[in-house]
C-alpha cells in the first residue's frame, strides 16, 4: 500500500509518503510553523510526491490528522486531503493528533502508559491516556490541568505533547514520577502514515475532532436587521 499522510493540525506543516513494500524508505517533509499552513501545504505535498517519484493516482490511500488542534490548521489539512482523495478517487482516513503523538511511545514499550496532552490554553489540555498495549484508558477530552494530572498518575507514564510539561509541573509529590516527558509540538508525520495504513476506513472518517467550541464567536449585535 502507498499512502500519503498530511498533518497541519498543530505547529507543523507535514506530509509523508510511505510504501508498505519499502517501510524503511518513507519520503517526508515537515516544517515547524504556527501560521501559514494554507500557503505551505500543497507545494510541500508536491515536493514529497516528486521525491517519491509518484503521482496522485499511484497512491492507494490518503491519511490526515483530524485534531484536536488549531481550527484553521485542521481545516487546511482536511480540505486538502479530501480534495486529493476526490480528484484521485482514493479512500481517505482520519487520525487524531493525540493517537499520532502517542504512537511511537506505545510502539517502543507497550507495558507503560502514555499520556498525550496538547496545550489548549487557559489552563486546559486536550488529553488522551493509553494503557498497556495502546488500549485507551481515558478517551480524548478537554480537561483542566487539575483533572489531567488526576487521571494521569498511574504507572509512571510517558507524557508527550505541548501540554506535557504543564502536567509534569503539577505532578503530586507522593506519586511515581513520569518515566519520560516529551514536549514535541506536533506528531511525527511518518507515524500518521503508519496509523493510516492500519486504520479501518469504516471507523476512521476524515472529520474534525475539535473537543471545544471556537474562541471566536459571531457578533450578533453587529448584524444588520433583516427587512
């Protein structure tokens, strides 16, 4: 299977092509950025495909991160992935950023829990807790830092994501310390590709996982009255 993976949900613009016939020869590019995903993504995808010597029609599947993350970034990645899938007539799957952040840690050691945490601002994080074998213990949610610490302390977990240090700073003195703290700001797009290959198309729709309402709200008072 040849898969194109796209991630623009957090603080990077990334794409990768992975061929299961050559799993150690993935082609990818990732640019750290907070803004500008819309302008950067398609040229980046074109470069990755050119280096992989592939056209869109030669792909077998498209994978894209669905959030949680930046509202604007999510829309950029999802729109591009859907457009490519439609034009190339290829299936598309969606994967959460939390699962993508946790994946390499689960693969490295299936016995220790993993806490994936993304800074959601205002002393909150987007959170998911994975147990032995990658089993979900706490499903994706928006949590206060206090609640995030409360559900994360079992088993000396690995904590990954932009919210990792926020949780570690509030770690209770009597609990076993986290075995690893990784504050990466975006997932490794190669793991997005690997998860995309394993994903079930029927249960992994390319739909945004927001977990919270947008900060910007329509200003009803500024609307002109209807006649």
